[in-house]
C-alpha cells in the first residue's frame, strides 16, 4: 500500500505593520521635503512660506535675540492657569447640571450656544475691565476652556450605561455609591474629552489674545515676527505653539490612563 507524501504548509510570518506614529512622522518629513524643494525652485514666495531649513536655522536666533524660551514659558504658564481655573469651575458646574435636572434643562442650551460662538471677540471688554496684562489672556482662556469641560462632564454623567446602573441596583447600592462606583468611573473617558477640548481652547485663546494685544509670550512673539516680515521666525514660533499643544495633550492622556477604569 503506497503512502502519499504531503508537503507541509509553509508558515507565513505576519508582515510588520507601520505604526500610526511612524506614519505621521513620515508624512511630516515628506511635507517638509516638498516645501524645501518648492522654496529652492522659487515656486513659493519667501514672504508667505519659509523653507523648513530656514525655520530651523532661525531657532537659535530666536532663543538668543528674542527670548523664545521665556515666551514659551509665559504662554505655557498662562495656558495651565486658564485650564486649571476652567477645571475648578467647569467640573462642579457640569456635575450641577447633571445633578439638578432643572438647571441642566435651563442652561445646557446656553452653554452649547456659547461653545459655538466666537468668544474671542469679547477681548476688548476684558481689555477695558482688566487691562493689558496677563489677567486678560488668562480670563479669555478660562471662559473658552470652562464651557466644553462643563458640557462634556454633564453629558458623560448623564449617559452612563443603563446596564451598569441596573447591576448596581441589583447589589442594592444607594445613590451615592452608584455615583462613586459606577457613574463616575464610566464618565472618565468622555469627561477627559472635554478636558482636552478645554485645554486646547484655552491655549488657542491665550495665544490669540497675546497676538491681538501684543502682550505675553508666543502670541506676542509671532506678532512681532509678522510685523518685522521675519517669516522664518514667525513659523518657528508657530512650531513651538504646536509643540506646547502636543506636550499638554500627552500629559493629559497619561493622567487619563491612570484614572480610567480597566
């Protein structure tokens, strides 16, 4: 009786996939190379777009002549102060809108309308009342950052999964225990979305007001570079604005991982 020989199936090794961070970095490098090539060929106007190499070379000059490090520190501290104040008000306000239904029904629509409104246009009022100082920039950042925090905290607490609430009832949990053990942990992801939005809105408005009133940190620096027609220096300041946003969002994400339930 003859035996047929069966060849073993080859083992396929899974292809190594490129991560999202590597993809994003590769796209950024490719964009810089394209801009560098366009600038070298004089396709783009140097008064509008600066070559990435010129932006990098201008960093040393900005650190020495224009106190870039101090501008970064000033903007960072203002954004953190505005975000902290927004959290101190927005978190309890969001809880109050959730806890007291009549307040939520009365004011959630107002907050949503304010969230979509260009509140930065109110800066002349704060400029007259507070003055041309850090109080104006922090106050504007606080207002724009507080609104999304309150809205998302309220919605996060209201949309806790009903299944989890039913499980809590089956274990005879009272209202306080259900809030601490079920609703609060379940609301962490959505609440941190509001915190991230509040942080970015506060940072953007702080920098915008710095630019408009020519006072403060990075916004003032970008404004000065713009009026001096220093295009590479202006883009270098914008790069540091993006870096501050990434640093703050990364720190907030790490805090969320520590508080988020498994």
